């Protein structure tokens, strides 16, 4: 066994006995903190994490042994060698959309510390902007890579021994993650020789599909947000509908003031009957009141109310009572605008109900052609 092989064995054993438990604690800490930050900022994403397996570590060190500029590092002590392996602990944030990658990177800056030894803060790199990937039209790898560490203030309690550790973080969209993983397993981990033209074309096609899929997901989320906004608006509008005659009377008073067309109003009188009529035609929202009862129309409704009152007096009838200075004015206004709909809704209402009686007088006067 060569000296390098012996060192690799020592390093893997040291990793298994001294590093794994602490690094598992680190990735748990990183995952929990990321999920909390994403939830607080309402960014749709999934977080996964892992500690490098002994087999994967051995494979990486074997490749170092075959690489001239990395082989000298295998003559260091096991702990020093492991310190140079950046992905012993790794986490991945998979966003629903590409646009959230930068937002996640900003959250990472706010919630984690930058490990020492890197020229660029957090060693941040958008991989698709590297010359190696930009120069290859068939390389669709899209991910933001960062290195993170626990803040000093977080290194307390069970996490007190994490101060010297670092974690590799990859930020990618869900669909880009699919391509990244398949390409990595097919190309990077290929053990059966060169890929065929068909395999290269399939991987390229999949990469193009994931980019199209990003747009589809963005449209889907936008449509879902629109639907949820509408549902929230509907709930808000439903809660704003008049629940009692008192609420209705108070709104009428605030909206129209003490007078309508110069006439002092008693908005409490007839409020119950008016609310029944408004509900019957689905006009019991403040928006409906402001939209349906313009002052000019209410003037016409007042004239009709007075005609109905004269019609009752001519017929020597005392019921139903009618008062144009009360909510009766609005009842008549509803009857004028929504006569047929109101009549249908009141078909099974008992005739002794006052609002049904007012509707009956309106219909009777119209049949008789009274002016």
C-alpha cells in the first residue's frame, strides 16, 4: 500500500470517528434555520441536506491522488485534509421559480456567517455564468453555490462546537435541480465509457424543457396567487355585508347624511324590511348601496313612494304604511329596479310581511295604471 493510499485510509477513518456526528448536527442546524427564514419571507422552496458518505469521500480523495495540483494535499494530516474538502456538509435549497434564487442568497447572507479563507464573500458563484458552462450550449447547469458557517451568536448549547465548520450550499430551482442531478449521475459519475450522441441529445433536450418548465411554473404560481387573492377578496366582501338592520341604518346615515334630496331621514324606520329586500336581490354590501342608489334615482323613488301612498289613501287603506322619509324610500327603489327578481324571491313570503305588502301595492297600482 502506497503512502497516499495509507493517508486516504487514515483520513476516511478520522472522518468516520471524529467528524460525522458533528457535521450531522451542522446540517440539521443549517436546514432548520433556512426553512425558518424561507417561511418568514414566504419563499416557496424545499431544503435538503446531507453529510458526505465515507464512500463518496474516498472517491473524491482517490481523484485528488490522480490530480497533480491536489495530490500534495494528501500528505497533510487527516484533519487538515478534511478542512480542504468543502462539501463534507452540504445543503440544497430548491426554489419553485428561478427568480427566487437571488432572494434566497440574500437570506443566506442575513442568517449565516461567511467561513474564513475565501476571497469572495461566502464564495458565492452563479455557476451558469462561469466560462466553462457558458461556452457549452449543452450544459444547462443552473445553481448558485455558497459556503456558509454558523454565526458566533448561534454557537451555543448543543451547537457550541460548530464554530470551525463550514457547509456548502446550493441554491437552484426545482426543475434545474432535476437536470443537475440527472446530468451529474449520467456524465460526472459515468463508469461505462463515453456517452452516445443520443444520450447527449436527450440530456440537452431535458435542459431546454426545464427552462420552459420554469416559465410554466411561474405562470401557474401567478394564476394561483390571483385565485387566492380573489378568494380573500370574496371573504373580505362577505364579511363586509350587512349582518343586521342596525349596521345597514348606520351605513345609510354615514353615506347619505341626515337628508336625502332635502328631506330629513329616519334610517332606523323600515331598516329590517329593507335589509330583507336587499338580501333577496343580493345587494346587501356597502358597494351595492353606493352603486345602486344615486341621489337622482332616489328622487324618482321618492315620487313613486308618494304615488303609492296616495293610491293607498284613495283606496282608504291604512296598511301598509309608507314613509318617504324612512327606509321605505329605499325599499321602493329596490322594487323599481329589481321588481321581477324581488317578486320571485318573495313568492313564498307571507302576505302579512310589510315588505311583501309594499311590493303588492306597487304591482296593484301598476296594473290599475294609476298616476
